């Protein structure tokens, strides 16, 4: 009985997926991922400030890596 329920649940999940990938975006989208993240970070959505903090941390790390790479021996 358990195997039958699991099979039915998996079949329903497969049928509902629609065959499209989660990363597909419309061809008319003109914003970059960074621009979308920046807009999101400025919104009042709960947790949006975390997006801004993550972007600042990534920028800081990238700047540090660039500075380290530019130092010549």
C-alpha cells in the first residue's frame, strides 16, 4: 500500500511539473540578475534586506580578491 501511494504521489508531481525548467526566463527580460537583485533588495519584502547584505558582502570579497591578485611580488 505504501509503495502504491508513493508511486501515485511521484506520478502527480511529474504531471504537475509541466516539463519547463525553473531557470527559464522570458526572452523579453532586459534586466540582469544583479539589477533584479538590487530592485529586490530595495523592496519592503520580508528578507529583502538580506539580499542587499549578501550583494555587499560579495562585492567586498570580489574587491579583496582583485586587490590581492594585483599585488606583484
